[in-house]
């Protein structure tokens, strides 16, 4: 199984278009220790021909152009993109669907809750049903990933609940919807049928529950929510009014953070994605980056490729 990191940043990317913070200034000026990142999306394939996107970031057009394996290969119009699977309905996970509207046939996999959100928003009607098949993902059950013509891809997908929040744009003004487990925020397990190798993609996670810890234990490869280094990071930076917990994200650091929680899980390879522009681990010369790497983690970057 081949895995391409199309983008590794959180909403807004790095540098964020309207941010004049020190890290964003370094990235904008071409500092090699502050590599730019587009918003988080992966591409996976078993055969190198049919590719499935995990989330469709707003930057999807630039991500396709940056990865030759996703370029059109046949005729006047074509694409190796056979399907898209969503972990939620946040803007940075679904906005790229609007770019994929040029009557290319593919399969859209998402939970019933996320499919319902897309169905009730008329702008997503540009994905014509005669081109884009919408397949509901049941929680906790594997499905084969298939192309639009029903061909097997050699991969399976399973959605599983992750503590999280409804998308920000669905929150009511002044109301904290709280954290819940259901179909609005999920993780995805992608497995190669022939080898049994599997990887987990969890770009948003508010807490690690016993069931989620059990799923993570011994996994060969995990891409995990790396939004913030510390819970009050955006408040300290003066660029936000919410903690990470309020936004539905665990922090990397601290005794209750991701690094500590993964310490004894026996995960083979641990990769942070969905990293916010305020997070100091984006700076390769920062002490926080050194701490992450000493704990056995990798901070994903655009164009990173892994093979299982």
C-alpha cells in the first residue's frame, strides 16, 4: 500500500494567508526550517493506478498538481482519483469536493451523518449523482473500496467513532455543542486485502477512549491529530479565543497529551498531521520539534510518501 501526504496542515495551512505570526513569516520567506504545508489530505493506493483521497482539502487542486501520480493519464479528460473518504464535514475536509466537480466519476464515502450534511447543502449538488456515487460508511464495519465502475481496488475501509465535535460551521452562536462520539467525527482504517497491512487516519480527536486505545495498540502506522502543542496555544499567541479542547483537539504535550498517551501503545510509526500554523513543531529548529522526534514521532510534510 502506497500512502502520499498531500497536505499536513490544519485549517488555513502554513503559512496561513492572513497570519503575520513569526512562524508564518519564516515560511513565507522560504526558510528551510519552516516548510509550508497545505491543508490535511492523504492519498492511498494498492496498485498505483486507482487512488483514494482521505479528505478533500480546499487546496486539492494544488495538491493534485504537486503529485504526478494524480495527474490525468488517459484521453482528453481522466483522473486516477477513484474515490474520496471523509472523516467529517469540517470545511478543511470537504471544500475540495467542489473542485472535483468536472463530471469525473468517483465514489464518495462518508458516514450517514456527514452524507446528510452534504445532501442538505445545495452547493454540493455540483457533484452530479450520475457521476459521484455517495456510499454511506457504517461505523465499525469494513467495506471494500471500489471504483465508480465497481472494480476492486485491493483496499478496504472501516470508519470508527472518535470523540469530537460537529463542524464549526454547524455550531449555533454562543453555544458549546460538547464532545460526542458518533458519525460527525470518525477515524478511518485502510487495509490492504492481500497483505492485511493497515493504517489509521485520525486527523481530529478530542480524547482517547478505551475503545480507541485498543484499536491503536500495535498498529503499524497511525496518522494522528497534531493540531496544537498545548491546549491554550492560540490564546497565548493572541490569535484565537478557544482552547484546543473546546475545538475538539487533544494537545501533543503534557501528561494528558497525545505523546504521553501513545507511549506504551506499541505503534510502529507515528505521524502527526493537521498541524496548526501556531504549533512550534512546524519549525524544525524548535525545542518542541526535537521533543516530538525524541518521542518517536514524525511531523508530516507535503509530498511525504510511505509504503506498507
